C-alpha cells in the first residue's frame, strides 16, 4: 500500500532503495526476487536500484552478497547505485594497510572476521576476486534524485550539502537523527538499526537490523508516494 511521501521524484521514475545487508545473502536474494515480481506486475518508465551500503561483515555470507551486487540486476535495465557504507570503508582501509595494523584490528573488531570466513580465510586478509575489488573501489558516497539524497549514514545538518565530509556520510548519527528543523533534501539512509522503517519529514531510515534477525527492507519511491517491501 502506498502512502504520501515527504518528497517527490521526476515523472516516470521508480526507485528501489535497500538498507543494510551485512552478509545476509539469502535475504538479499529473496528481496531482489520481490523487486523483480513487483516490477513485472507494474513497470514504470525508468528504474533505479539503490543499495545503501554495509554489504559486508557480521552476517554469514558477505562474499555472496558482493557476488550478487556484481551480477545481473533483478530489474532489467535499471540504473544501479551501490553506495559505500562504513563497513566497506573499514574493509578497504584494512586491505590497504595490511595484516597487523590498526586498520585491520578496527575492521575485525567490527565484524570483519565473518567476512574473512565467507572467503574461506581464518587468519590474515583475503585475496578478493577482481570484480569484488572493482566494486568496492568504485562505490560512491551519495546519490540524488528529485527531492531525495541517498547516503549510508546521513548528513551533518549544520553543513551545506556541497560541504559534507565523507566521515559524516559514512558514520554520522547525531545530530542528524534528532535534527528538529528541515533539511535541504529528504535523506534516505541506513546505518542506524530500527525495528521498522523510520519515516520523518526530512529523513527515511531503512536499516531494520537484517543481520540481527530483523527484516531486510526496501523503500519504494515513485512520484509523491512511497511503500515498503521486506523479507
């Protein structure tokens, strides 16, 4: 069921935005199947599929999640935007710094050990397939469409959009989450888990804790309406 959205998209565009996956490859596969069915039943002129980051760590199969992101889109012809999350940033930093470094320690302490296991590695750092490295290296930090800004964590509401820092786009919680005044765009984000999607006048949070037993959620935006799909 669609409800009024806090923003508007250009005519003919539908956006599917998916929250934090964290290695839950099975849930992502099932959610992608729902999107494919949704699109087949009622296609639009154009489609964008946005993943909001945190594909790796903590869950059972990060490698399979990255494989799926490298593969065919569940919606043929859709523009695909795979945003970087703070966990991808930590993973890249660890791979660049190497074993025995503070960057590796930070990544492992934040669930990187589960990612290692998904590549069949118990110690050291994995040798990633080239397609996984290319995907991780080219992930943008933000994407805009109509009245919406899509980022992993949020924005610093005290700074203009053009002056946002990557640290905030990847990691911020406060003062973004409790900011009482309007923002320049409606921010669609993950990063901060909630039991159900959080719909606010200037932000929509869709990390519903898939890795902790909650659903994996997709926000569907079209014109001035929104709805949710989840598995």
